[in-house]
């Protein structure tokens, strides 16, 4: 196959299920491919929310310090290439095709899921580039995720909350133990969850990890215009930071990991890097048709709480409207509850081409069950792009529209604005 899209379409059909937790199959192919050591140093990041922001922060800081770095994250918004970056740049189609061909040859008769196959491709690309650091974001859980075939030098857990219950359970202790599966005996562990489950603390203790917990060994106090980071070390590390555009706990975990690795750039470079660092789809400002939008991929109650706090700390003169489209298996009531007092009007939207997406009856029913009045809900439900047009048409000067609920929701909005060439990043 000569084009990337043909490869991606084929990978979706290779395995009978989208997800199959377990390491035996993918580890055997990784050994054949000789990628069990994809870089000289590895940092693995697990967490319910904030792991992508943590990886992006470490990536930017390492690049600022002139280190070679490979970053692997998922899912993507618009292009698969977003998932694999080397020295801050997305890999090209030709590189990906070469990696897929290498994995295909190495796997023989072994069946791999889409995620397993593409994870191995990322490892192969990092090894080919001889990167110093590989930053690996766990796809689901931790213990049985394909990323976990690699032994990290530093393991990070950004947060532990309830999500993906069908695979991980509905209890933070059980989920925490799954995520703690990325820890390794005697290695460094950084935890950015201020209330870590006992299971995480238990695993780190039994493994004898050199553990650092937020608000204990390190902290980040975030203000309106600046923040202060502290790490209890010898000597103590204190850095005054600018206003942050990513979740402070994830940023703090990233700084801590690199400081402990001995590779944190100087304070001036840290501040300059963080001042401009943003991520697509994470409280992302967008001006479209002269109106203010905020795009966020948040899709669980913990992410909604963060969004609510962000909206409160970034007030507008007018109203805040919300366009929400979610997957049917998500906790919509838990998504709505933290945001109810921040949203003046709701625009529930549909993703008709996605079989996993919630339908109109479910969306409307759960919004009402969450206590949103009929007067605050726009009916009928429309596909995301049509609902976006309607919602933007109702915005007035000083208003804003929050678009959230899924990576798919944000991707559709980004795609539309790019296609019409009328969207521009907010300043």
C-alpha cells in the first residue's frame, strides 16, 4: 500500500475487536521488531485526564533544552500524524508507512489491534531516530495497555477518576491499581492527583518507588497571572511561572519528572516555553465568524469540573452557551452537573456518523434529568456542524460558545472552521 489512509483503513480491520487488553501478543512482536528499548530514556504517563497535557509540556521543555525527543499520544483530532511526533514535529506519511511496513513484517501471523499496531510503529520510529527521550501516553488504563511493554525510567499518573467503566471498573481504587501498573520497582514515580487512591500509594510503596506526590513533595500554586512551582529536593527548587494554559497539575508533574531526570532547562526557558504552550482541544480559544468559541475534548465528570473552574476564572461580559455531543456510554449527568451554573443555554448535538454517539432522546432526557430547564435547551437536536451554525448565530457581543463532550465533537468543529478558512486561533 502506497498511501497512509489505505494503511489506516486496513489496520482497523486486522483484529476482531477494537480493544483487547493484554501484553503477550504485542510484546512478542515488539521483541521481533527489536523496539523494547525505543529510546535511551523513557517516561510513561497514565491518567484519566491531563496525560496529553503532561506529555506535551515535557516535550516542549525537552525541545527547549535541545534534547531529542519522541512523543506518542492518542487519540488525534484531525490527522493520525498528530499521534507521533519527533522533536516537536508530526511525523510524515512516508515515515509512518515505513513504520507500518516494518511492523507488518515483524508480526507474522500475530493479530494486533489498531492501537497495538500503531504503538509499535511509534516505537520503531523513535528507535530509528535514536531519540534520547521517549514520552509515552497510555491509551487505556495502564497495566494491560500496549504502551506498558516498555519499562519506563519515570512513571507519571496525572489523575484517577471514573471513565471507561466497561474496561476499568467504576471504583477509583480499582482504576488506580490498573494505572499503577506502569510503575516499576525502584524507579521514580510522580503523582499529580491530589487525592491519590490508596491502591496507588500501596503499589508505589510495595515496589519501593522513589515517589513524589503533588501537594507533598511538589506543588504548583496557580494564580490569575502567575504561578509558583516548588519541589522539595536538595536544594529546593522554586520557579515563578507565567499564566498557564494547560492543567496546572499536569504541568507540575511534567516539571517534576524532568527536574528529577536532571534535564529541566533553566527557569527562563521554562517560563518562556510555558507562556506560549497550548494544546488543540484543551480550553482552546477560537474566533469564528467574529464570535468567541472555546473548544475542549473533556468527556467525563472530572474534566467537566476542570472546565467549570476554567470558565469561572475566565469570565466574559455576556453569556456562555454550550454545544455538547457525547458518546452514549458516557456519564452525561456527571458532565452536566459541574457546568450547570456556568452555562446559560445548551445546544445538544448529534454525531450521526458515529455509532457510539448518544442520540437525541438520550441527550435531551439526560439534560432534563440533570436539572436543565426546557427553556435552556435548544431543540431539535441537530448534527454538530448544523448546531454550531445555529448556536453561533445566537451569540451576541461579549458571549462565548463552549464546544465539548468528545474528541469527535471538537474534531468536527475544527474541520469545519478549517474547511471554510474562516477560523483563526484566539489570541
